[in-house]
C-alpha cells in the first residue's frame, strides 16, 4: 500500500471514499466476512489510515449505515412534492425509493439486511430511519384521507397499520427487485402502487373490503 | 439444579420443554444476551441436560427457528380451505397468521428479528420458510386471477412482485401489532385485507392505478 497516493486530498473527501468502499464491501460480502484490508484496498488507501479516520470496523459499519440511511430518506423526500395530490406523492416517493435502492444495491443490502443481521447498535440505526419513513407515509395517508374528506372516519390505529404495511411491502419488494433480473425501479413502484393505492383508494372512498359472514 | 426432577419423562417431551423455554428466552432477551443457564432453569432441567439433548447454543437456536417456522407455516395452511374463493382464503390465511404471531410473540420475535439479526446459518432457515409462504401467496393470487378470468393478463413478474409485497406487509404489520397495545389479530388481518385485497381486487377487475402523465 506504500505506493498509494494519500496526499493533497481533504480528509472529508477521503472519508467518503472509504465509506464508498466500505458500503460496497459490506454489501457484497456481508459484515462478518468483509475485511478492513479489502476495504482499504478498494478505497485506495492504507489500512492504518482507515483506522485513523474511522476508528474500528464497528464504527466504520455504523458510519456506513448512518450515511446510507440519510441518503435514502433524503432521496425519497426530494422525490416528493408535498403540494401535489396524495396518490401522486406516493407514486413519486415510491419511484424515488425504488430508483435509489436499485442504484445503490450494496447500500440497500447494508440497510435492509446487514444492519439488521448483526445485532445492536446497528439495528437501532436502521430502526430510526424506518420510523422516519413510516412517519412520512403516515402523514401522506392522513393527507389523502383529508383530501377524500374521510378524516375523522379513518381511525389513527388503522392509518398507523396501513403505513406499516406499506413500508413493509416496499422493503420486501426492493429486496426482491434487486435480485429479480430485469425488474426496473419503475416496474417495482408501479406494482406497489397498484397494490397499495388501488387498495388505499378504495378505503378513502369508503369501499373497504368486508369480511364474509362467519 | 440438583433437585430438579428429570426422571420418567420421554426425551421428546423434555426436548419440547427445552425448546419452549429457549424460544421464550431468545425472544425476550435476544440471541446474544440469552444464557443457557436461564433456559435450563426456565425449562426446569439441568444445563448439562440441555447440552446433552441440543448440543450447543447455536444448535438450540437453530432448532427453535425450525420448530417455530414449521408451526407458523402449518398454522397458515391449516387456516385456509383451498376450495373457498380466493379473497376468503386470503382473509382466513391472514387471520391465522396474525393469530399465530399474536399468540406466540416470542416465536415471532425469534423468526422475524432474532433469526435475521445473527447472520448465517440462522437467516437461511427463515429465508426457506419465507419462500414457502411467498409461494403459497403467489399461488393464491394466480388462482384469484384465474377466477377473475385475468389469467393471461397478469404477468408472472407482477404476480411475484405482489406476493413479495403482501408478505412484506404482513411481516411488518405483525411486528407492529405485537408492540401496539390493544391491536387484535383480527384488526391487523382486516387492515391488511383492506390494504391488499381492495387493491388486488381492482387489479383482478382490470382497474389498475394508472400513473399520471409525466
């Protein structure tokens, strides 16, 4: 590694390069199997420099989770214009979500799989991100209900459940789309929109599915 | 532990008691924090007997995952009568699923959280169960499409995506229902049915949600 150029690059830039390399390596190999040697080599820096900047494998992994969680939430928020109708917001948000997870498959693997498969404190980082997304979706459903003048009729508990269902469906579909050859982000978003909105849409219009008589 | 009764009980029965205690302990404390001492005490047996029967903490955890995965799939299959209409099958299946996860919260924690948060080979056990459930839901959607005479119109990829979305939604909702006070299994099933079936129902009737013009 002695020949690697380590000069004249601001620390912030080099740190991002290390995180890029770490996300790819953790996503590809898994947290346990990923080695600091491999990450340093991919980042084009020496291993001691990685330790100097990011302290430990645990801290490096935590930094990866934080950066990628922030980037994903940011991508979804940026994709949505809150002055548009609720179904349009959901469609835009889903497209942004699936585009981001498709473009950053290693980051999604880190967030959805790796961060949850190696205990605390990693899992807590992802839980915080997830709660933020659930809150965002909850708000979207509340606005949609208001638009449909169903505000007081859709109980808070039902809205919370619907938001959890929608987020769980999106997580599941993103993992599937990234392994199913040839499924585009737009297709995944359209599938979920068909599944979710047509269902939510009925609910907003007071056309719930009714259980059969026992 | 010397005073514990260990006689005159068939090995199979005692093993189930150990697994009962292990599922509760793993679900409550998490895999890492759970101790074999605690599991043995809760099962009312000596620790050496747990090791004699189940070999190691890893093997004990694997045995828990296998038993609970089998029980969950069995509960859903038993709840569904395949000669009924597809929406009734889904409703029955969801009620069976949420009833089982509500009645066995520690088992659900082991399957949904613990088994996925401690790497392989545990995660692979849950993946196998999940694939079985996805296949079951896929078949249900195919049958529903056939009933609605939409068989050739609903592409295989779309069906696979819908099944992934539905299973992800159910997983997410089960975890939420078990932590949200006072949400019954029937309420959780009804929320998901509203979300999923009204949406799937529209799809079957050729009323997909259509994207707005760009």
